[in-house]
C-alpha cells in the first residue's frame, strides 16, 4: 500500500478518480480499503450545441460557438446530460472523503478531464494529481511518490484545441452545406486527411502508363551453380526502369540522355542475339551488411504495423490497445515518445538474454529519442507493462485472440529494440557479353548473406506497399550468390525479354495515411483512428479491399476548401498549428492571444472570420463540376454523381441544347472513370432509353431506362401543345377570391407517367414490352378474401410481398409477383404470421460466442445493411468498417456498447402535463473546453479533429 494511503487510512477513505471503469477493480486491489476508487466515465462536461444554450446567451457573443468571443475565447461548459448522475454520485462520495486524488491519464486530454472534475466537484479537501503510465502495482506505488498539481499549461493546450476545432468546424461546415450538400462537415485534421486521399486519386486519374522492357537470364558457373541476373546496361548506357518515367508516361528529361529505353522488338532481338554469346564476370563487390532494430512503438507506428501485420483498422488497434492498457498488460497507448524507462530497458535486455542468448544483447543499452519536443506528454513508448515483462505464452490464456496478437506484436518490438544488429555481407556482381549484333550487354545480380540474425530472431518491421519502380529494396532474407571472381566464365540459359508497365501511385491504406499524417506533423496520432473513421462515416472516403478511395463528394469538398480556404487545408499551416499547441503546452504561448490571431487575424488580417465574412460569391455549379473529357463533365448532384454533355448556349442563335445525362455507377472509383468510359456512359444516355413498343391500351411508347436508383421502365407521355393547354384552361370553371375578383386559371399539371423498377433477375438490354407492362401495372390485385378485403401483390423496398389491409406477408422471389394465385395467397394468409422475412438467410459471418449472453455471434444481412447479433442484441456494422474486418473482439465490444445504451426510447404522444413551476436556472462554469466522451461503458477518449 502506498505510504500516502497508510496515512489517510487513520482518518477515513480518500477518493481516487480515474477515467475508465475498467481500471477501477485493478487499482482498488492495489490500494486496499483506504481508498474509494471511482471512474468519471471519460469527460463529464463539454461545449454544448449553440441551440442548447440558455435563451439569454443565444444572442450574446457566446451564442454562435458556445465560446465567448469577446472575453478571451472563454468556453461555456455544461455537464453532459448523461453524466449528471455520475457527477452527483462523485460529489456524494467526495463529502465522505478526506482527500481527492485525480488519476486521469497523463496526456493533455487526461489533464483537462482532471481540471474539469476539479471545477465541477469543488472539493474542500486536499487535492492531488497523479498519473499511471501503466496499471501495475509498481507504477501505482511510484505515482504516489510523484504527486503534483494540475498542469495548467497542458489544460490550456487541450482547451485551445477544443475551441479551435469548434471555431473551424462551425465556420466552414455551413459553407459546405450551402455549396455542396447538407450533412457534410469540415475539420482541422479530417479535411486535410481527405485532401491527401483526394490528391492521390487525382494523381492516379492523371497518370499515364509507360511500357519498357529488359532481359532476365539464368547463369551457371563451372561448378554448375545457377543464379539469375537482370540486364542493367546496353553499350554502357543504363537500361531504363520505371523510375525513369514521369506520371505522364514519358521519359523524364534528366533520364533521356542517360538511359537506353528498350521496346519490345529491341528486347526480343537482343535476347536472340545473346543466345550463343560467352559471358564473363566483369566485377565483384562485397560490402558488410548491418541492420538496426526499429524503435519501440508510438501510437502512430503501432497503428501502421498492426494494419500491415494483423490487418487491424486504426480504430480496432486503439480499442484493443486500450483494453490491454486498462487491464495492466501494456503501458499507455497514446504517445509520440520512442524512449523507454530504465526499468523497461533492463526488462527487455534480460528477456532477450534469457530467450536468445547473451550474444544477442549489445554491450550497452539502446536509447531512442523522439523528434517531437512534446512527445504527447506520456512517459515512454508503448511496451509490455511492469518492471519485468510477461512473455506472450504467459498471458495467452488470459487474453482474447485479438488482444494476444497485439500484445505479442508489442512484446516482440520492445524486446527486439534492445537486441543486437543483424550482420552479414552483400555481394554485387556484374557480368556481360558481346551480342551477335554487336551490342554490349551487361547484367547485374546481388545477394545478401546474413551471418548473424541479431534482432531478426525476434522481430522484423513490416513495410507499406509502394510503386515497384521506385521502392528501395530491403533485405527480407538471404539470397546467396556463388563464389565468383573477375573474368570467371559463365554459361547463359533461358534469356528472356520481359515487359513492364509503370504503375500509378498506390492509394493510401489506413496504415500509409497514418504514416503520412505523422510525417507531415498534422494532428495527434491518438486521434488518427477517429479521424479516419470520421471521413469514412461522412462518405468522403470508402475502404475498398484495404485501399482508401475518395468519393466524388470529397472532390467537391476539397476543391471548395482549396479555392476559398486554402490556408486551412495547407499541410504546412496545419502542422504549424500543431506546433503552436505544443508551445502553449510548454507555457511559451498565450492561449487567448493565439486564438485571437487565428480567428480575427493579426496584422495581416488573415484570420478565419475575415475570410468567411468576405467570401463573395461561390459558384456552386463550378465547385461540383469536374471535367472528365472534352465536352463531358461530371456533376456532383443532390442524388449522387452523374455525367453531363451539352446544355450549351449557341452564341449565334441563342438556343440552348438539351444536355445529355448519364449515371455514374456507384462502385466505380474516380480513377476508373476515364474519357473512354465516360463517352461510353454518355452514349447510353443519348438514346433516352430503349424503346420496347407501344402500350395497346393507351397508345403510349414504353421505354426502358437506367436511372439513378437502377434500371426501370416507363411510358412516354406526349407534351400538350399550347393550343391544347389553352383549350383545357378555357374549359375550367372560373374561381373567385372572397372579394369577388376572379382567380387566374392555372395550367394543367403534367400527367405523372407509370413506372416500374426491373426485377433483379431482369436485364435492361433484354427486358420485353410484356415484362414492362406487367411491371407498370403493379400492384396486382389477386382478388378478395371471404370478408371482401382486397389481396394485392407488389414489390417493395425490402422485396416482394402480399398485402391485405394492414397485414403484409413476404414472398420468396420477385417472380412470384406474376405467378401467385388468389388461392395460394389465401393459403399463405391462413398460416400464422412469422416474424422476419420467411426463409432465414444464412449468416454472412460467424464470430464465436458472446461472453455476456453466451450465445453465438453472427453477422446477418438486414433491411438496413449488415448487422451483428447474438440473437438478443442487434447492432448495425459501422459504415467505416467492412464485414471482413469485424473480429470477435470488435463484435463483443459493439454488442456491449449497445446493451449499455439500453433500449431505444420511442416518441409517444401523451396528454400535456400541467405546467410546473420552473426551477431556478443553473449556470454552467465558463472555462476552457474538453472533449465529450461517448456514452459507452468505457470512454473512447480521442475524437476526430
């Protein structure tokens, strides 16, 4: 028990508050009966929505942002509605305590949570601040020896971030609503992250592939030892490779005079000319090979490596890591620091010595340093908890599969970081021959022999996929070459010409986007997971087989921000803001002064408010238009993207040509919409549908078309002539206003054509007139039951069904709509109604057993998309996650969150209760802001910026 705890035990219990309830039991066990350990469940208060402010404040300087613009940007805080009960409970327990210990996390956000608790609880007992870098007995005991006050500089930095994000989002988002679409949002980091993804897609759209050729051959020594080599030079000129070409498919200017660009004909002719040539070794170069281990994990590198090796999303990585931290398996998982404590270094060296041998441990410890001046204010890198590490095999039985995999990754990285370098040698060989056509051909081969594996015995860092033509090869294993000397003769076989095409820049993955943001210094690694989830949930980015593909809406948003708010999506400016927040955290910058310059502007008047106030006219049509080909433009419309050609004004006649429009398939990535593909889609839209024939009853033409919501059939209703319109109006009776004055007669409303969506089994190219007439005449009346109620059959949003009054019954297939008889329908209605949709569909995935309900967890396909269920609780699969990425642990977590929220409250109509006397108004404390914790059983602290 800590000495402080012993001292307080004589007088009464002390109250210690942590953020997460999952820490409470473990820490209580360490501290004993002298302490009452409670959780704040994350943040207890936040900036309210302006609409939630008291009426007297809505028209004040506080009203626009819940921030007082005239009083040093002081935030107006309110206790979160779902935390009022928790605050009351904490106040009650504080009355019985003789000391308050605020033990929230050691980063800026944790410091702000502690400050908020202090402001709201208003303790009259001594208050102490302490932090645990890990939830172990040793760390808790050490923390009581390092008690301190709340660091106001860290609080100011976090509050500045909160106010900054409120100003940024609330000023820019309304512009997006007006000019692009409702429901969109802008954010200091999310907008920059979206811009990165869009810029990469622009590069892919502009990319033009280049073709180049080289030769490969198999060579044998006198001892019949074989190895492969690749053509590297012709007549002394280096053979062109992919890196010599620009993204326009043309040789770069710097390469034109230095390289030999082989085409297919030249490559084949050279291969043929070398068939009978005698090869010899021209040079052999051997160099020592040394490779150092990677530094221990930071938040960013952990997310990257977990994505590469474990296929975890950034959000999954942080959720699993938080569980490991809260249960005492790893140190705090939000950190920019790569440094290890002395205890951790000793533990890693000891374990490496025990498991691999003394020769695998260097003579002196390895020390790693962070580039950042403020390494997220956490104590050290992410590592296994404790002064001695538990091996993965020792904790496997206590962890879930995902927790074990992540713990093993962290353990390997930490131990390897204190191990010896890998050693070996790299040999480079050049060999050549004179071809029969007189050309001199030189081939190259290289290989590495690792003589001492060092840290590779424990761990090897992964890498992101890069463009093959420009990546630097790392040695993944051994590639041995024969022992050769200069002028040794070699025989050649199987010399082949090999063609290559340059590849477009690879799309970002979650791992590579995290890496890019980290390298640019944008945002905090602890918020990257939430940022990526946000841009997916907003529909800006989709995850397609691990690659991040931007939507056309993202193109419009980024274009608007680039053209009118370029400073606020500029990478350097955004990174500089992050450094400014660090300066505030170090006490080197004044918070109100910095916010004032950001919002109102300094001497240059380049603040956010002046820019928004002086935007001028923004051409929404231009913002939402992208030229795809000559005369073909993509428009981002209210119902999605579409192509448009025409609609131009003839300068000579003044006539406007009717535009031709075509839908863009929802599954087509922007870089797949080439000029050729756009022309093909426009060609489909030119015909205004495929004529199927004439309806014999109405005489109207029936056409099949491809619409925004899929293929359909409809009738063409002829437009009324001006004479017919006037005749119709003359026949209408005259109506009068109350004063007796005649009302003007209105023109007839256009008749609405009958339409019908094609069945899933139907094809737009083959649907017949007979099919179309059936579809347009739905719903189909089958007849009546014994009570005289009509029974109809029709197709709906969720499939085919029968309807009798308010009683609906699902059918198995769309084809039954045309074949089911009245007798069969009556038979269906004679059976008891079943919940669901008839025959159950097989689950999309099975994920094991839920530990709470002890029932099997499956993913099913529902009316509103895939959902996770244990047969008792259902939760929709989040839009930002794919079915394949949902693990057992993630499913358990989502179900637990849904249970914690309780049943959805339905709105009910009730009689109005008698008016009650209004209670006295409560005023919330005005002070700097912190983030609002989601209503979950454990706080997911970090939010997107």
